[in-house]
C-alpha cells in the first residue's frame, strides 16, 4: 500500500508539521472500509508476532509520541491488543523520578527495550528529553542539545542488535485537542484523565511543534524513520498504525524456526 510510505518522513530534511494534514483520511472510502482492514491487520499482527517470538532472535520497538489527548492510549488498546501479552510489553514514561534523574536520561529507557523475540511499546520515550525538557526548560540547552546525537547512537545500538525501531507521531490539530480535553472534563468516566499539565502543554503548543520538527530533522536517519500518523480521526489512526506494523513485520521475513533438536524417528506420542 503506497499510502504507508507517504507517512514516512524523509530523513534529515526540514519538516513542517503544518504541511501535514491531521484530518487526512488516507483515501479510505469510509470508516467501515477502514475498520474491516483493521480487523484483517489485527489477525495478521497476531500471526507475525507469533513468528517473531518463535524465532527468538529479533525484536520490535514501537515508540509512541504525541501531544496530550492525541490517542496514544487508544492506539495501544485497539492495535496492540492484537499481540499476545506474553511477548509484548508496554512501558509508559512519565516525568522522571529522583532515582531516574540521578542517572543518564537513557538509563530508564534501555532497561525497557525489547528482549529477543519481544515487542516493546513506549508510551512516550527518550524523546521527552528533547521535547518536554527543552520546551519547559527543565535542563540547560548545553545538556539537551547533545541528546539528539546520543539518541541516534542509542537507537543504532538497538538496531545493530536486531531490534527494529518504529517511531510514530500521532498528529492531531490544536482544535481537535481542545474538543477532546473538553470531552474529558465533561465525561465522569474520563474526568480522571484530565490534568492541569495538559493545559500547560497546550499553552506551549507552538514550542512543542517546533521541538518535534527538530526531532524529525535530527533523529530520523533512514534506518529508524519517523512516521506521522494523521490522528484527528481515531479510525484512520488505528488502520494506519496497524497497516504500518504489518508491513514492518512482514519485511522481516521471519520464518518458523526448525525444532531445537533432531526429531527424526519420532512419529507419534503415546
Ligand atoms: P494521558 O494521555 O493519560 O494524559 P500521558 O502520557 O500524557 O498520558 P501523563 O501522566 O499525563 O501521561 O503525563 C506524563 C508527563 O510526563 C508528560 O507531561 C510528559 O511530558 C512528562 N515526561 C515524560 N518524560 C519526561 C522527561 N524525561 N522529562 C520531563 N517530563 C517528562
Ligand atoms: Mg497527559
């Protein structure tokens, strides 16, 4: 599907988020059509993860970044539920604890990286260390500006060890975010999700967009590219992420491993 390639940002070229449409419907006729493909994809993902696990040599890391209320949680619920929990681990990264702050910024990240055969999902990630940290001024520029290169080297290390790194930015408009945050305030079942920090991040919307554009420019070498997912419509977001993951896992061409020992002569089990 050629629209999947379209989501991938070209490496090391300036990217303007303004030029990417969060309302893009990716050419789907309607929601029903997209949801039927989503169902097919979920079945395929289950199968592909089973192979990855059986092979036990390579792994997949999916990094989810977005502004608040862009749907990271929803995407995890709808798409990653395809995977067997036995081989899939989701790690949310919140503001670092005192212990985490006493280490280098990748310390807490590295230990959550996937083992061979596993899928790991990062709900936020080391990119917060050049996003929130930069925008909110939580560290001096001399510290965060070195991190782009450190991140590239870290991701190269993972890739050289058999991890495929997929970086997703869920792209919503500022207006869509307002509607979603308002809906959270009004809905007793979702009110608990609302936080003052969301409003603060919203005030810095432009600064965050600029910080993201810098990330895309400096941390998007062709081996671990960024994908910008149009996310104003949840069904577009889900079908896009699932299609992309199917493609990425298919490209690994994972074959079922041979039995661990020679089974010649065994024909039945009493
Ligand atoms: P939700 O959609 O449920 O709100 P969330 O990912 O926004 O999920 P929160 O607990 O609301 O979760 O927010 C986590 C906060 O932690 C974010 O504001 C994020 O910027 C911040 N954060 C994460 N990593 C870092 C970091 N390394 N340094 C500073 N802040 C960080
Ligand atoms: Mg939040």
